[in-house]
C-alpha cells in the first residue's frame, strides 16, 4: 500500500511541476511584456526588463499555486483514471479517502517547496527587482527595508517610515551633509503632503548642528523640494504583498501598537495563510472532478475544466479580499470563505456524480 501511495504522490507531483513550468514561462512572458513598455526610461534596457520580470515570477507562482495544484492533480489522477489504474487500486482494497490522502501527501511536499520559494525567496527578489528598476529608470540611489524607504537626494539622505494609500508621508527624517560629509542639519516631520510639485511637511522639528552647539526649532509646516516625488515613492516603497508572512505579522503588531490602521496588512497576511489551505482544498476538489468524469473524458477536457474552475476560484478569492478591505470585514474571512465555497463545490459535484 505504501508503494501505491508513493506512486500516486509522485504522479501528482510530476504533473503539478509540469503545470508550474508552463505557468512560470507564461508569467515571465507577461511580466516582460509589461516591463517592455518602460524601455528607454533612463538607462532601462531589455536586459534590465528581463531581470525585473524574472524577479516578479516567484510571488505570482505562490499566489497561483492552488490553481496549478488543481490542474496538476487533474492531469495526474485523470491519467491514472483513463489507464484504469484507479479501478485497480479500488479493487486492491484502497478506498477513495486513501487515494485522496496519497494525493495530499504529494501536494504538501510541493507546498513546502512553493512556500520557501514564494514566501521566502520571492519577496526578497521582488524587492530587489523593484529597487533595481527604480535605480535604472530614475538614476537614483534608493533602498527599501522594514524601516521604510531611504533615498539619496544630492547631499541629503531621506528616510520615510510609512506611505499611506492616499500618498501622505508619515515619520519623515531628512539628514543634510556638507561637502566634507559632516552632518549639518536634521529635520524630522510627522507627515508630508505633495502640493504644487513640492512636499509640504507638517509637525516639523529642525536641528542645526554647529561647532559647539545645537540649534533646535519647531515649525508647523516646511516646504521641501526634492527629487523624491510620488511616482518614485509608489514604485520604491515595499508593498505589503512583497513582504513574507512573518514580516507582515510583525508590521501588523507594530501598526496596532501605534494605533494605526493595519487592515491592508492583515488582509495580505491572511491571504498568504490561505494559500496552503486552499491548495489542499483544490486537491480534494480534483477527486470528484475525475471520478465524476469517467474514463471517456480526455486529459484536454480535464485541463480545460480545471483551468476554468481554478481561475474562477482564484479570481473570486482575490476579489473577495478587496471586498473585505473595502467593507472593513474581519480579515480572517479571506481564509475561510473561499474554503467554504470549495467545500460546497466538492459536495455538489459528488452529489451530481451519485
């Protein structure tokens, strides 16, 4: 029985890896087409576009893995069904639930790999790609980290801890140096807004550093002209979706401790948690689709059904996450509601097959 379990798991793994390979190529091509539109900006070349496109692939693979797992399971199990192997397994005393368990074993092994790539390596690569694109297009030295966005603006270093969805800066620090590289002025602002092609800082504390004293003054507002414009910030600031789950959790706790809204981070965090669970649910969904189709259903038909159903479920889960954010619903619903829909589909398909 263990050999049969291993055979089923390996078959599903091979079919899913083939699906992921095709999806990787397709995702890379689509990302490259999107990047080609920016060719010629600054020093951005076709090679740079390929590098940035490649950096964005792992995250998309992670998000779309449940669909890949469904198609891979339909291919693998469907092939065994067409060859009469499922009938032979049932005749040997293997129940449907044992076959599902074998499929899930293969799915969990793949899930470990995808989590490492998509939620470990993926965010790092995408942050690098985003920063690489910005430096090539804007010819500006920037750096994004958990401590916000850093940029070099002539003889000035700028640190922006947070950018709101409305484009307002929060917790801004500006460090100005002289030609000898010595710090001369420090400016801290609680917030900043972009007006008339310049930033207007609010709640400002400015400190001038002399040879033997510090001169501090406070201002309600301060005009700040900088090459750091909203377009640069929106491109360089780390989007929540580029953060791994553990950093998202830390960011959520940090925002809540400062009594700031963390809804966007919470929805993104629970969306990442939902991927492994949705993947397992998709693998279970593949079984009634195969069992209900019979041996006369071709592999092409199964792929088509799986691709259509999986894509619809993927789009539904993505749309539902935006709905949760817009209607201020509990973010954890991002996990449970799509799972409930898949369970209902499994029950409904099983009922039709009986």
